[in-house]
């Protein structure tokens, strides 16, 4: 599976966990065993040391979502050890043992909640069995306290460390046969735990991809065409090599159209460019400055944001290319509506802007490649490197290294392929580091999109008709990556007369998933237009949302089921938290807006309070979040951080960011023209997790989408001006 | 040519071109990789170090201009009376998400508290506004600075 279809296949992921995930977890990790230095592996995840230290493998890549701490918490809880005795190691990239290892889709919690607790429970059962054998009693006579097995009748104790060797002859029990702990007995789950690597982070220890060093390592920079995928026409390699410290400079032809995920889509092949390899990265950059590279013309070099907007208007005026949904009779319902609204919405391309620019270190020796990559998706990276370099995957090892931010960007592995290619060509270990400008010019952007709405309400404040003609990017019947919309997009299924239409235009710009892909854009348009209808109906927007959700608990069937009852619950909660009922008392120029959105299995409702000044400036004073991600918050410390960060991330994008395309290239190049929100603008974010009787789900993404329409709906409440295009600019709001 | 620098109280030497930014001398030549590269144009603050106690963007300082100035990096903060308090607060509140910007944040926060032991919210915003956090941990950064300064957290 490639990163492109990560979302499309979420159902498959969930199914595979249920079907075969557990058996995989209990095959021995041969590498972990070989490196254990006398420690005894109980299974692929757990090793015990005689001193009682317990080493737990963190299976998934860490990019700031806290998964390196959270997943081991699940194992440690059921194993029954003190968190202070846990040592966390990064697992090898070994999907045969660990199942899929990736950071995406907020999937780590739903995929592992059950499985990894059972991993811990099996290890605990083996320790109990080993102790029972030694005491010549039945395992039923034994229990555990953190780090020790207790013989209940006599009170005798054995530490886990002292039982490690004896466990080797114990057959692991069937994980499904074990009873997991009553949540009331949790000692670790539900307790706030700082990230395992927090001390390394605050003292500046080497931790990130960019910090990797190898003996004899050289540094590389790689110049690619501003127009995506254009080939090198000429480059002054000799001039680059004349710079002190530069060892090599060479052109890479690349094959950008290779390995396309679908017809007419941009491939995942190596992008053409010029590599400069030097003793230091600064020397490599100085060499690159001398290249004077000329690029061949490229068929997409005339594309621009301006032309996309014109094309979208033309497409919207004509007959839609496809109609994924057509319930009831929209046109008749619009005619019969008490009030109708028409509106055109737009959102721009966005860059991921990970603070750590893309980088990767690779070492090619005796026909084998070793790679250290801050990737969210190591195994597909390994496969892509194998295909591109014509190697066998088994001759390539990918080490997962902490990434300085992921946000979906590192699901793609373009930097990994480039580093591998350059290292093999250079004949030395090489660290490839992109400049910030490279990073912004060669992203897999959040795709822009256009929505043309018509909607109607009746005199009682019900939505009677909903029509969205979505103009997006793609060719044939396929969308560009992350540029799609499904036929169940809310409020579909909640409005009797509902038509969703789609038209697409070709795109030469690479796109891909950005935190809450699809949802981060769709929430803005859907929830804004619902707010427009609420105001047309002269209704309280929050009450209007609750009414729209109807009275059923669940609408539709898995995997597209929508738990309307859970959404009503968070809407009511956020209304109470924010003092929504009293919003009429806010001073002039201030307002509150509400929005809700379901994504990544989480139900979120958010209220934003803004103050708008006559010069068009917007200050977000506070945001309230009510979240329903199920029965248990595993690590409240990390959970709160993810939600607060997602909210400010969404505000940052909505208020500041856009990538515009001109001449086939991205026009922005650094944080000077692609700003992130700074601390002086960041509001307080109050969060409440509603505990409901559903399995726990993830928090890396679902808090982000609703904050954007909560913001723009608040701006409308404050100013009477409807934001239908992002980012919000002062010009839009000037009095 | 060879430059002798004072980094974290020790004399170290680097044989590099004079126009090499201090950031790259620290990271690639001297191995102080805690100082991070984010933008190269002084827009993100990830490369913040102290030069004679002042927070500076090391991506903008050619090594030839450093001279005898005392350079402190994140690796030196455990020995800094204010820096270690800031680090402790950062750990207690688990400020970081990805953690990439946090060395720069801690350097700016330490410089602030060294001069202004009890900063107001406005002073915090002003001193910290040059440091971007892509994960947007700003709520906790504010709280950690308050905690390190012994003030009540909002």
C-alpha cells in the first residue's frame, strides 16, 4: 500500500487488525533477540533484564504525535510493571513481526488498543506460569504487583527479572484466552505521562533525522526544477566542484512518472535534479549556488492558481462530470424552500512545512543499503528505494528516526529515494538535507478545491435541499491524491434532497495527505455553508446543527456509519463550556462561531471566540473543544497537547497560509511568505473529553478540521462578513 | 582557516571558511546538533543560541564575526542557573510534541528569564515571538515559562 491510498483503505486496515494482527505480534523478533545482550525477549515487544528493567519496543514512527510513549503504555499496563522501570526502544522496520508500521490516519490507537494490551497480558501470564512452576503451584494461586509475581496463599514473591530465564520454556498462552484488566485498576493507562524522550529533547541530544552521523559521512544537497518534474537541460558541474570541500556534482536523470498510483497521476519515481556532495552541508550549498542550472520546458509550466480558478468557474457553470449522490429532488425542493442560499467556496494549496526540512542519511556498501530516515512510512520507502535502485528489498535496511514534525508529509519517501541514489553514486555515507526553500517548493501539497453550493431551508428551520458541485483535481474518474470527497460527506444522509457532484481538472502539482486529509478542507466549506443556512433560517447556529443531526443514534452502516448521537453530545457540551447562550452579550466586533466534524473516528465540536477590528485584523480570544474519542484517554498529557496543537495549527492555516501556483511552480519559499502562527496570536484552548462507551480512537488529526469553520463562523457573527475563501485576509474584513 | 571559539565555556577550534554560519559550524563541524536548522533566514528561531548572553539566530552569524564572544548552546543549559530551571519546567509540563523547535524555544526563554525573572504575558509574547512551533505547543510554552519563573500558570 502506498501513502496515496492510505485513506481509501482505512476499512481494510481495521479489518486486518481484527483478523491477523495478534498472531503476528508473537513471532520472535530475531533482531531484537540477537541484540539483547543477555536480556531475554518474552516476545517481539518485551525484554526483561535481571535488574527488573523492562525494555519495550515502540513499533511505529514518532513524529510528535506521542506514539512512542503511548503504545508502550498499553503493554506496560497489562504486563504490570512500574512505568519508571520501562525502557523504550525503537523497533526495527519489520512488518512481518509487527504488522504495518506507519504514522498516519490517527490509526495507532484504534489499531493497537486491544492488540498491545494483549501483548502485555501474554507476557504477564508467562511470568505467572514460570513462577507457578518454580513454586509447584497452579497459576491461579498467583497474582502480580508491578514488577513481581506474588504467591497469594503464602505471600511469597519473585521479581520479574528473576523469572526472565525461566520464561523461555513457557509456551505463550492464546492472547484471546486472557482477561484484560478492569479499567478501574489501571496504573498507567489514563495517567499523564511525559514523552519518553523529553529529557533528550530539552537537553539537545541527537534524536532527529537531521542529527544522524556516520563515520566518513558526506553532506548532500539536491537541486530540483521549480516546475515539478522538469528535466535538467544543463548545469555547470565543474563550477560547483571548484568550491572548496565539494567532492562530487552530478546530474540525476530521474524518472518522475514511474510508479504512478493511478492513471494520469504524478508518479513516485525519482525527481530529476543535480546533486552536490561535499565535506560539509554549507560547502555543498555553496557549490550548488554555482551550478547555474537550466531546466527543460515541461508540459505543466503554464499552470497557475489563477487559471485553476477560471477553469473551476467554467466547469461549475456546465454539467458536472460525475454525480456520486442524488437523493430526492433537489431542484423541486429548492423551489419549495422558504429561503435559499447560493455560495461559492475556495481553499488553497497548503504546504506541510515540517520544521525539520526533509532529510535522510544513506550508506551503500557491498551491494547493501542502510538508511536512517525520519519517515512516517518506512516499509513503503524501502520498497520504493528497491524499485528505483533496482535492488532487492532484503538488501535494504531502513531505520526509523524521530521526525521533526510529520503532518502527513513524511508518508511520502521522495527524500529517502534521493538519499539512497546519491549515496550509491557518491560511494560514501551521505546525509541529504533539503533547504527550507527546497522543502516548500517540492511538497506534496494539500490540494486546493472549489465548491459551488445551493441550499434551502423551510419556515421551521429544517434543511430541505443541499447541492454541492465540487470542482477538484484529477484525470478520468480518479482524484489527485487527497483531493477527493466521498458520497457520504455530511450532511448527506441527513438532508432528504441532496445532490453531490464532482468535476475535475488536470494538475501538474504533486498533492498528498496533510493532517486530517480531505477533512481539513471539507469541514470548512460544509460547516460554513450549514452556518449560512442557519442564519438564513434565522436560527441559533448550534441548535440548528443539533436539529440537522436528527434523533437517530447512528446513521448509515460501517465503515461509513455516522454516530449522530455522539455528535449531538459534543455539540451540547461545547455549548455549555463556552457559554454559548450568553454570546449576545459580547461587545461590538466580537463574536462566537460553532462547528462540528467527524473524522478519523473522532467526534469534535468547537466554538471560537474572535474579536475583529475595523482594520480587518482578527484576534482569536479563545477556543473550546468538546471531543468524543471513546471510553479512555490513554495518555492525558499527550492527548491534551495534540488537541491544543491541532486547534492552533488549523487557525494558523486559516489565517495565514496558502501556496499559489504560477508558471507551474509554487510561489512561496520560506516562513517569510508562508507564515506560521506565532505565540502572540495563539489563543487559550479549553478541552473536554467526553467519555463514552466506544473503543478509544486517535487524536493526531480530528481536532483540526472543525476549528476552521468555527473561526470563520465566529467572524461572521462578529462582522456580518462571510468568509468563503481561505486564508482569511484583513482586506476581506475591513469595515 | 581555523577559528577558535568559546562554546559552553570551552575553547574549541573549527577549520572552516569564514562565511560559514555559526549554525553549521556548531552542527556539522563541532557536533553540537541540539541547535537546529529550520529556515536559514532568521524567520523561525530553531537555531537560537546565546552570544554573550543575548539570544541570536546562529544561521545569520558568520563564524568569522564571533571572535571572543561566549557562545552557549542548548547542550550548555544544564549548567546554566536559569537554563536548568527552564529545562525542568519544560519536562514537567511535557511541552514538546515533535520537539524540533524546543531547543530554540528554551534558549529564548532562558535569555528572557535571565533578564526578566517574572515576565508578564506580554513580555513572554514579545520575547518568544521569533520562535515558531509547527506543532503549536504555544499554550504549554507560556505555562512552562510561568512555572520556571515561579509564577502562577494561567
